């Protein structure tokens, strides 16, 4: 039964939270670097994790290191399962 559910989800384009993390991580970093006008190659991802809030909404934290600072960002991903496209928003919550 689990196999048939997995096959059904796969055939419908279902993604795991881990796959969505992988798919969006570089996009979030690029969005932050472009908005703040810094090179994404100078930012290092320390941690990135999402949890599923609802059918198509995921939220989590991104921790980055830039120069000698560590930043924590709140991230929200809205995934459109019918088109496999997503919208990402982020906000700086802590900088040390």
C-alpha cells in the first residue's frame, strides 16, 4: 500500500520537503544576494531547513555566513503543485 501511494504521489509530481529544500536553497541565496547587492559566492549556507505548514506552504530557517557575520533568515516557500513553480519570501531575523 505504501508503494502504491508513493507511486501515485510521484506520478502526480509530488515532492518531499527535502526535495523542495534542495530546489529552493540556491534560489533563496541568489535572491538575498541580489537584493542586498552582494555576491552570493561570498555567502556560505550553514543550515537550511523547511517544514510543511500546509499542502503547498513551507517555512523554515536559513543560516548564512557572510564575511565575519552569521545571519538567520525566515524563509517561506509557496509551491504550486500544478505548475511545479514556487514563490519564495525571506526576512532577516538575526545577525551576529
